[in-house]
C-alpha cells in the first residue's frame, strides 16, 4: 500500500475536517501546531478520527473530494463503521 492518506479530523468545536496527505503523523502534528490549515488553526486541538490509505496521491485526493461532498451525518456514519 502507498503512503497517501485521506483523513478526517474532529476539531475542538465538534466540527469535522477532511484532507489528504502523504505523511499522516506529520500532518496531524502540523494541524495541532496551527500550521496546516486556516480552518483547523482556530479549532485546536484536533483529533484524527478516520483515515484511508491509497497507492497514489490522485486516489487520495479523489477520495477527499468525495468525502467533502458527504453530509455531516454521512461522514459520522463513515467514521463510526
């Protein structure tokens, strides 16, 4: 399996954030230090609640796009599988 991930974070305000990366640990640390995203910067700390692993960057980016189209309820169902 490749090192490309689509992930969902739960923010301190209860909101969900979806993204993709090729280094999950480093990206999570960047989110929690406030350097990864304008959205998560003001909603720290964030917690990794879901991820999927892919062979290619394109697959991970495509999955991120599809997850972002889901409703909050659909995202919660995905996380709680």
